[in-house]
C-alpha cells in the first residue's frame, strides 16, 4: 500500500506556508538560474490565496506594487503545487490530471518556475 504524500488537510497548510515564506522567498532564488530573468508570475492556489512574484533581471519582488499584468498565471491545487515546487513529484502527471494549469502571454514560463528557486 502506498503512503499518502501529504495529509488531507494540507491545502490550508500550503497557503499558510506560502504566506509564511513570502518575506524570505528572495533568499531562495537560485541566482544562476534566475540571472537575467524578467517575468511576472501569478500563482493561484485553488480555494486559497493568490501570490504575485516578479523577476526583474533575476531579482525577485514578492507582491509587487503598482499595476499588475502577469506574464503567466498558474492555477493549481495546493498539494500538487507544493510537491512540484519541492521536486517531490513531476509536473507532467499533475498537469495531465488537471491539477495544474497555466495561461497568459507566456504560459510556457510556468514549466521553469520551480527551477528558479534553490532545491528544498
């Protein structure tokens, strides 16, 4: 029997975790991977909150002020999103199951977002 990767009440915990790391998220940026990267991301946790991140020449700004027009919007179920970000599961299976979806002017940027951060 396969053990569950996360408890059932995890969606609430994922939102709490993302809000908690937001002030220090810049410290987790992989400088080499993000060097020169310019893009804005809106991550929507289904049934939870929305998180906005802007990379400007590799420097991350969390919840940037001013007008907002993201390059890519990522809508994801909380548990699969955190597992993909932590590198515990591959993103393709989650995408095929409809647990993660991206759209916007540059939806392909969603595929590389986890690689812009240091491994957990």
